[in-house]
C-alpha cells in the first residue's frame, strides 16, 4: 500500500517541479512572445496571433497544427535570410499576418492516422506578410503586403530534405530573391 502512494507522490512532485517541460510547445500560447529579438541585426520580424493563421483554422487537425515552434522557426529563418540581402545600413521590418503550411491533416478512416500531414500539390504553402525597408538615412525604399504561394512546391529542389519546413523556407527564399532583384535600390550598396 505504501509503494503506490509513494509512487503517486513522486509523480506529482516531478510534474510540479517541471511545469515548463511537462507541457508541449504550442504556437498559440499567449505567453510566447510574438516577435524575435533583433540581436543587433537589421531585420525585425513579428507576427500576429497564430490562432488566426490559416494553418490552424483550416488544417483539419487544429491540435497537431498548434504543436511545435514552427512560427518562431520560420520567423528566425526569414530574419536571417533577409539580413543577408540588405545593403549596409538598411533595415527591414516584417510582420507575418498569415501562414498556411504545405499539406493538410485529411479525414481518415483509421483514428491512428489523424495526426499525419498529407502533402499534395493541392495544399501549397502560403504566407502573407507586410514589410518596410529603409535606407541608412531612414528613407523608405520599399514597402507593401505580399501574399506568397508556391503552387510548384513539389517540383523544386530539396523535396527529399528532412526539414519539416522546407517548402515554407523555399517560399521565403523565392520571395526575397524576387523582391531584391526587382528593387535596384535595395540591392545597391551605399
């Protein structure tokens, strides 16, 4: 009789001692910041409420879509990649307003398969963001809202990568390549 009571007490103590580790990460947690620290860099990235993102609202499995740190991971990737494309003295502020990752959780016959993301060409990655790029003097060089989508995401490179965000990262890469190519003022060095 003492052993089960002792085991239960130990389990409760362990759960109370590790509250941050006992709970899985959830992108909609209101305690998680909605921006990245700039770390002295030229690019700042923030995002609106992930609970309103298409990825969560229309995924087919809201619980699975909320899990992990994918919003922070994509924001960090965007910050790092955009920072490499800016000329010295330029700054960029980005606000991510929507993300819809490649794939969906489709209704299935077997309950054991409800947490499997099905990636098909009818579920392309999408992202909506607002941005502003300023020169060293604070003058606005470019700004706007972009609705990004990659309908050919399954035909490109890195489709065999193990990175679960490979399609969304390529979407970001393609946008940055287009945005900086079309704006000569952004790519010119001061």
